């Protein structure tokens, strides 16, 4: 994965962590920054091979809340994730974004926000080298990865937009 002009190491790390987290269960090949014929380009995406429709859209780090609303409206059948550095950031962002999201419980249930334990992303950034060896140990209750010989472990918090609107459930693993 190469960086775009002006892209921070933190954003690249979030994309890599999201890839490692979602790739094992993605509903097809998870592609990095693939254009999908829309105004916005996802950080990670899975498309239906027959129709080209977006099945899974993942954005990491900073994403304007209005932009998220446009993406959700343009991809009503897609599962959409926003990955933040911490669980607290994910929760705060979710609360800010809800007013821009489409109406309807099923559509909102497809929009999710993910965060990690405080310091996890900083720990990964500190472990990054120009050449990296990454070994995923676990993607279950805890996300565990060896990054250049440094063992990093975090719980993963997933919030559903439908929960913020009063329906559905929050999935949280210990940190």
C-alpha cells in the first residue's frame, strides 16, 4: 500500500488495520482505494462482480459527516463502516453523523462505526517501518497482531447507526 500525496502515516495505518480486520470475513475481494463510479472513493471496498454495485464500503479516519450521508444514500444496499482510532472517537463521530444518515431502520443498521482501545493506533504507528512484517494472530474477541515483532492487542468496538437512533444493538469487545 502506497501513500497518496499528503496522506498521513496514521491514515495508512488505519487502512491496513481495517484491511486486516475485515478481509477474513469480507463478502468478496477487499480492494484498496478502488474507484466505484461515484463522487467519493472508499478506502476499502467490495463490489458485486456481476453488477458492480458496492457491497462493502469502508472509510478510515477523517470523513466529513455530510459526505458519509451522501455515501450512505448512494449505496443503500451496502454495508458501510467508518473506522476511527479509538472507541471514543467512533462514538463521538457516530453521534455527530446520525443527522446526515438516511431514514429507515434497515438502512441505518447497515452503517457502522468501529474504534479501538486508546493508544492502539499510536502503538501501531510507532511500530511501522519502511518495510513491515505483519502477522495477524487473532480476529475474534480481541484483535491481535505482531507488527515487526511488536505484539499489539486491542478490543474492537462496533456501533450501529440504528442503535444511536434507538434500535439494534452495540457490539463491543473488551479492550
